[in-house]
């Protein structure tokens, strides 16, 4: 390697590095969206519309928050609130980068290929970081930036403030990547340790889930019996102020980055002071320090991991088991159950979602119950319940839209088996179906107990939600089958920016909000007939998706992959 | 009596024109631009008849560039001149009349009895439908249009003989005196009758088959509904009850809006599978009758008054659409596609008719007919692929067209305002800003006024510029939305075609089995063979064949070797046999079962080892093999015996109950081989199976293959290792670039003439031949260019 470095001129090395980055980007990006001029235009328009939509929503929220004086009596939402939002986004980015970089640096299958190329290990390592940084940059500029722009518009930023924001965000986006790369090392160690000790892993997960449940239930119990926002406004504002102050105190670096981006509110306007540039300098220094540490610590680890022949240790002296015979359908279900239980990261995330739904509904209805609402307000709470249930459940179906692809090449072998293909494909989502019934049943029971609906009406709404959930599961599954990513999963073990997941999430939002809007309209017209209409709409949606799933599997599935 | 004489005059004129056309004039070249391309694909043929279903939708799209002159319809070759006469008579009659029908309500008419008013009103409605059927009859030639002329138009024109007097009174004035309108109406009936009579003479068959009758009746319903004149409902039923108000987003209004979506979807589903002729006829008919309905309130006199010109955006669609359909003006069409559709929808969402307008009134029906059609016709035309999906270029053309229209309207508005109240496209009044609020109204405060001679021009630059920009922006956004709908429609259409082909395959299977069990072999004489007949494979919509015209026959007890360089098509054939890929052409018979039509039964006979192991690695070896055995329904005792045998053979004793993630490449390959053999298949297919195996395992696999063949089964084996193939195979075939070059018995080879030599020689010869063909082709092309 040293020899290679010595012989290759800097220009050539730079060229190699760019090639490496581009090669990985091409591999990981969904290029079908730019395959024709028209698709590219639509893609650009779609991204622009999404950007505008996020900015507009952000602007409206900040504008109305300032107008109603929710956070402050001043005409501008305090920077502390923005700092809280920024911190949440930042922390989520760090977590996402940690997990993503752990996979891409230490467990990705393409490492074995990349290290064989005539480039140095440093180049491969940094090319992976740069690729990840580019994706992070995309996320920042399409999500964080419009939110901050929305705030800027509501607060009346000058032109220069926007230019600075766009410029500084470029460097801020590097911070989660650098921090994530650093944290990916202990995360990898913990992951490997937990992988070796399955019991410890399950215990830890139970502990985390239990803590979350306990936390939320404590929160539910802490809800006062009577909430009157108008009367309790001073107390609420004081609480918010205390919370924001405490939050920003404990997340001081993030608060400083937020103020560096947005400036300080001085004399009724936002300005940048010398402190902004000092913070910016500190941020750059911190990123450099992180990267140096990462280079010194993570790079050797990265090279060590790429040299490992096998990821999994063979267990010795395993007792030979007997062969067992089942019917073919039972056998397929059993196989899917085994695969699900052994793919813990997926099955646990589903369990968390299915647990979260009834808990969230309990929390929501406790809050609503404490509030004094008029008739229209009650209808809104009913619709809001449906929205929350559907949003959480349907958004979680994004995982379903990758489930078949995650089988890699083994998925294609199903086609060679003497069985109607629809059944083994449905078996993959069988457990989601069962868990959905339990989760929706519990959530709707809580909902029914807190509202004036009869059991029959609650049941109808439950059927409605279940039908939309089943229909959406089938839709996500169908999307994965029609646009499979098996080859990418087989080669790299992951698909970044999976178009199927993105579409699944988008449709989840659309369906949830469509049901919310329709239910609100129907409840205000006639709550009794509304339940019947919503149930019928759900059933029609489910039947349509089920029909399309069966037909598409029958006529297309053989050709895909 | 005078009107009957005029009808006879019409008949005489029509007969004269037919005779002139037949014996004297041969001026059909006048309409040569309407001629239909002969080789257009008929979509009424079944999907199975089309070689590749992938191409069904693409064949349906006429190429605007290549066949601009050939896309409409061929002339029937007869009655062109009488039809021209009919069009002229109808135009004169329609635009000259002082029509009383407009104001008639609930059958109350001074000089005609109510029952006669009802009959005449219905006749006037049906006559429009019959008239356009007869006109289009000359340009289209399919069974149903002949039947429509014979069994629908003929009785309507005969009815005209009976109802001529009251109809003329209703249409041309209560007195029923002779005038331009009444004269042309009588002659119109005469000419119409004559064309119908000639249609009967051309096809004298009175009988009509059951399916033709159903087709006729089903098509009559939309044909009649579409031709509904705006006055008919008011004439027959008067006004509806006062509370039915569809102004604003009321439930009644919503119902009307729903219909704006239901109607085009229904039409789309009804005719999307029909032939191109039927689709074109439907669209042209629909656009012409609705244009006729819309122009009911226009007379010649209106064209003399500029303030009455039909220049409102939605109104323009009513005549742009039929013009574009008839003359194939695609650029103009995309203008209406991007601009009119949206304008019409906005108008429907906030209808601007006067207070007190009633649900059945002439004004209201006119408003909705106009805007419904302007909204859905352009979309429907693109959905049915009469015009291509627009590209960026078309969008730019249409925006340029919109700019020209906009400037033209600005000039017209400014100019004609000197003569009366003019507000084309709402650019001259405060109608739009009034709906949007104070902020919008302020945009009109800035005005620009100037005089040219005695004419005064007033403009609102900010408002009008914003109007233009917002419209262009919305048009761009709508393009995106239309595209999404079309993607859904196309995918649904493609799915529908494939599903139909699937069902047809099922019926073909049932027919071939001739009462035998579905699970029984389709080809009972070939139960111990693998037969590939005229097999061809293309991927997706590509025109390039991965494999072409492959034929093979492998017998029981044989080990058959499949040789060829990388990318030759070996894996393509294998993947089609095992069911991973569909077959584009030809047949594959697996032990008597058709691999496509009896896929499940065929797969039951096959054990397949892929070129790269594909396993559920989170399972243990035993779990995986048992799962496979369950799918093939292998009895417990048999599987115990086989699995234990394989474990020993492949030396997997210590690892079989470990997770497969811990296995080496070779071990995984062994599991793949076990999975392929656990049900003792009649046909064992191996695609490069020896990669990654240790020498001992290679030996064991070879022994397995020999034993499997010895037991009377087929072993089909693809490999690059020629020595192995030579040693164990009975016969081999060599494939290159998707073509099977030869099939030989291995016994033909010896030390002096090894398989390796033969293989290399065959490949070389094939390459030389290919280069020769390529050079010849190039030479011919160059010669052609010089010529």
C-alpha cells in the first residue's frame, strides 16, 4: 500500500478517489428516476415541491406559533425552540449515521471488493465516509434546510442570513457523519457482542422497550385531570420555557450550532455576531478532530473487518436434530417465523410499533379526556385517533416494502418451487397481519372506551383501520415484488434510499391524511353513517389491493428479478 | 306537402351525387389525408396472438412523426359526396335557424300538441346522433358502424318522414313556413335516408348475430346520451324543483363533479381494448356531437358580433378537440391538453351561471356539457393513446401557444371593449379577483390606458401578468399529475392484457387435456423427456433475443452437457426451464408437462442447482432441507433416508444443524445440491455446480449425477469445465450468442479429436461466420447508401 501511495501522483490519486466515490454513489442511488429526461424533470419537480411543502408547513407552524404567542409574547418564536427542533434532528441524524456507518464501514459486502482495487485502504475508507456525507448532505438540504428556511421567513430574515444558512449547513452536515463514524466503533463492538450473546440482546431490548413503556405510562399518569389551555396558559408557558432552557442547557453544543446557523435576536432582528464565527470555527475544529480520531481508530478497525473471512462463528458440538415433516403451507409459515425471529432488528422494530400504537392512543385519549371540547372538537379527536393509528402503522409498513428484497437471491428460488406463488409470498406478511389485529384491536378498544361510540361503531372503525392496514401492507409488498432490490441486497446487504420504502412512506401519509380528512367531514355530517362509510371505504381499498396483488404476482412476478 | 317534395329533392340530389362519384368523379384524393395505415395493430386481437405482451401497449401508440398522414381512417370508398352535402345542409340548418326549442319547457308549445312536442324533441335528439353516425360511416369501416347505420340511423330518418312538420315548427319557428332552416332540414332527412338506403344495398343482410346485437345495443346508449342537445331535458320535463341548487360545493354540485371523473373512466374502460378504428370513431363522434350541442346557441348572426365569438378558454376546447382529432394537429392538441383541461375543471369547481339557473335548464346543461368535455376529452384522448404522452417539447409548444392565445385575447378584449362588454378568459373583468379576495383585487388597481385613434385600450398589467404566470405554473404541475394517472392507467392496461393471456393459456391447457386431470401431463408421449421447441427469449421490451429458435431433446437416463462461452444463453434457457423467467416464444416440455401452462406440475419434476447458491442463511441446513422436502411433499421415511445419505456423502455431519451463515461457499453449494435432490426429481438441472467445491465433493457430485441418470432420470448439466463434461456426459450441445450451434454424442470424440478441440473449433467457426455476415451486411448497406 505504501509503495502504491509513493508511486501514484497526487492528481491520479485524486482521480482514483473520485472514481471510487462515484462508483459507490452509482451503486447506491436509484438511477431509474433519472433514466430519461422526462423522469429527471419529474424527479426534480417532485423534490422541489417536497422542499416547498416542508418549507411552507414549517413557515405556517412558526408563523401561527408566533401569532398566537404559544412560546413567547414576542412576535418571533424564540431561537431556543428552533434549537430544540434542530437538536432533535441532529441527534436523529447522529443515530442514523452511527447505524448506517456501522453497516457500511464494517459489515458491507462491497468492502471485500473495494479493498482489492488498486487504491489505498485510506482511500476506500474515506470514500465511504464521503459517500455517506453526500447522502447526509442531501437529507440536510431537503429536510433540515426547508424547516429552518420556514423559521427564517416567519422571523423576517435578511437575504444574507439565508446565504449564510445554506453555506454553514454544508459544514454542519459533516458533524453527524464525523460523530457517527466515531460512535460506529463502540456500536459495532456492542452489536457484535450482542450477536454473540442472544440472551443479552433480548434482555437489553426488553429493558429498552420496558423503559419506554414505563416512561410513557408515567407520562400518561402525570396528565392532569382537567386541561384548560386558556386558564393554564401562564403555567404552560412557564413550563415550556423551563423545559426549553433545561434542554438547551444540557445540549449546549447543539444549541450553539443552532444559534450559529440562525443568528441571535438582537434589537428586534436576527443578526450574526462575532460569536457566530467563533462557533463556526469550533465546529470545523471539532469535525477535523473527530475525523482524525476516526482515521486513527476506525480505519484500522475497518481494514481488520474487511479481512475477516466469516462474520459468524460456527457453534461446535451441536446436537443433531431429527427431520420433521409438515404440510407445505405450515412449513412455509414456520420458515418465515424462524427467519423473522432470527432477523431481530426487523421483528423487534415491528413489535415496538405494534406496542406503540395502543400506548399512543391511550396517551392521546387521556389528554383529550382531560380537555373540555365542543362537539366539533370531539369529532376532531375521533379523527385524530384514526390519523395517529394509521400514521404509525402504515409508516411502519415501509419495512414490508423491502422484506422480499432482503431475501437476496434466495427469493428468486421461490419461483422454482411447485407451489402457487401467491401463498409463499403472503406467508411473508402473515405475522404482520396477525400482529396488526392485536395492535389495532387494543388501540380501538382504548379508543372506544374513551369515546361515545357504541361497540358496533367502534368495531366498524376497527375494521376500517385494519382494512387500510392490510391493504397498505399488500401494496408495500406488491411494490417490492414489482420493483425488487434483491440483487443490491445480495451484493451490499443494504439499499440506501430505497425507492420502495420512500413510496411506501409517502402512500402511508397520503392514506392516513385522506382517512383523517374524510372521517372529519363524515363525522361532522353524521357520526353513525360515517362509521359505515369509513368501514366500506376500507374494505373496498383492501379488496382492490388484494386483487391487484394476486393478479400482479400471477402475471408479472415471474419476470421480475 | 312542400316538405315532402324537399325530402324527395334531397333524395334525388344524394342519388345524383352517388352516381357522379361512382361514374364521373374520382376525387377521393381530396380526403387522402384521412387514410388509415394498413398495417396498424388491431388491439381487438387477443394478447396471445401478439408475440410479445410487453409490446402490446407500445404498439398501440401511433408514431406521430412517422405516420402523420396515415393515422385517421380509410374511406369506405362510397357516398363521400352525399355526406359532404349532408354536412353542408346540416351546417346551414343549424346556424341559420330561429329555434324555438331553446325556450320550450315541459312540452308547452303553442302550435303543436304536447305528445307531438315530446316525440319531435326526442326525434331532434336522435337525429343528431344518427346524422353523425352516417357522416362518420364514410370514414370508418367496422362491423358495428354498419349495423348502426342500418338498424339505428335508418329508422330515425324514416321517423323523420313522419315528424317533419312538428319538428320544423319546433326548430325553425312556430308557423312552420318555408325558410332556409326548414328547407335544409327537409333535404337533410332526404339525403340521410338515401345514404342509409345505399348502406342497405351494400349489405342487404337483415340478420344480425347475437354478439353483434349486444355490441349494437351497448354502443347505442353512449351514442344517444352524448348527442343530448342542451334543450331536451327542459323541453321534456320543464324545470326541476327549486331547491336543487348546484352552485357552490353542495352535495348536488359534488355529484356533478364526480361524474366528471366517472364518465371518462367509464369510457376508457369501455373502449380501451377495442380496435384503433373504434377508438377513433368514438372520440371523433363524441367531440363532434358535443361540439354540436355546444354551438346550439350560435347562429350566423352571432359570428358578425365579435363580443359573441367563442373565444373563452373552455369554449375553444369544444372545436379544437374535433379539429385536432380530424386533422391530427398535435401541437394544437397539446395546447388544449395543458390549458383547456385545467380551465374547464376550475370552471366546474366554481360554476358561474346566474342565480335561479335550474338543474334541467338549457343553460345549465350547456354549461356542463361544455366543461365536462373540455375537461376530460383531451385526457381521454391521451389515455387512449390517440396522441402520444407529451414530452417537454410538447409542453413548451403548448406554452408558446398559450402565450399567443393570451396576447391575442388581451388585444381582442381591449379592442372589442370599445363596442360592448367583452371578458374573454376573464382577463378584462374582476370576476377572478373577486373570488380570491382583497389582496387579489388590489392587483387590478394598477392600470395602463392608451388610445389608438378613437379606440381606448385598458389593461391591468400586474393582474394579467400574474394570471399568466400562475396558469403556466399550474399547467406544469398538472402535467405531473396527468403523468401519474397515465402511469397507473398504462400499468393497469398491461396487467389486464397479461391476465387475459394467462386465462387463455389456462383454457388452452384444458382444451389440450381434453377432460383429463389438470395435474396430468399435457403431452402423454413425452413423459420421460425434456423437450425444448423453437424456444426464444427476450428480456423486457428489448428487441434483442438472448436466445433464439433453440431446439433440444434430452432423454431419460442421459447426462446432457450444455457448453458455451459466458453470455451464450445457457443460464437463460435453464432459468426458463425451471420457471424463474417466462418464455417469450416456443414451448418447453418437462417430462410431458408444459413448463408454462402447467408450471407447478413441471416444477415438481425438476431439481435445480443454481449457478450461485441462494439459501435462507439464517436457517440451519436441516431446517432448510426439510422446508424444501415439505414443499415437494417428500414422505418422512424417504427424506430421513435421503438426507442422512447426503450428509454422509458430503461430509456435513458436524455442520448440518448449524446456521448456514457459518458455512463455507462449498458447504452452501452442497446444501443447494441436497435441496435439488431431496425429492428425487425426474429432471435434475445443474448450472455450473462445481464452482467452489473441493476435489472430493466434485467427485461425489459427479457420482451422484451418474447414479441419478442410471436410475432413469435426466441430468441436464451446464459447465465450463470441458474435461468433466467429456468424462461424464452422454451428449453435449454447444450454444453461442443465443443460438444452438450443434448437438453431438460424446462417443464421437477420442484422443485425436477431443471435445475441447471440437468446442474451440465450433466457436471459432461460428465467430468467423458471424463476422462474415456482419461484413456482408455492412457492404450491402454501403452499396445501398451509394445507390
